[in-house]
């Protein structure tokens, strides 16, 4: 059974950077798409960035040019580099594994808080 564990969240000021990591265990990491999602209280979880098994990426419009998703299949890890953070990026960030537009396994999340 695949398990995902996120890390790297924290409290930063607007304009600063954070890098989130998500380590996968218990499955074949390289064959799946990986995604970073975020959620704030009272709002739906939204897809922030996605990377396919082949390395193709796509991003939410709100983070394009600021966030970069990458993966290291040798380490079973996916990263989210977040630059020029804004207060509106404050959320719980979740890593997920899936195929196509379906997400099958979720991590427990890591909290990101951006102060103004």
C-alpha cells in the first residue's frame, strides 16, 4: 500500500520561499502522476501542480511562474518549490498519487502560512 508523507511546511513572510517534499513508500512511485493540492477552511481542495510519470507538468494559474513541481524517482520523492509566496498561498498542502485526473492516495498534509 502506497503511503505519502509531506514535509517542509512552515511560517514565512510574503516574498520568501519554501520547498515542500513528499516521500512515497510501498508502491511503484515512478509509474504514477504526482500532484500537490492545497486547501483552506471552507474551500474546496484545489490542484496546485501536477507532474506525470514522464515529467510533464502543469500548474494552477494562481501559481504559474512562482511554483515548480519536480520529482526524483530514485528517491521516490516529489517536490514543490514555492517562490515569491503570497498571503493567499496560506493553506494546508497535500501530496497525492494518481493516474490521469484521478487521485488514489493522499498524504496527511503540511501547513504553509505566509504572513504579510
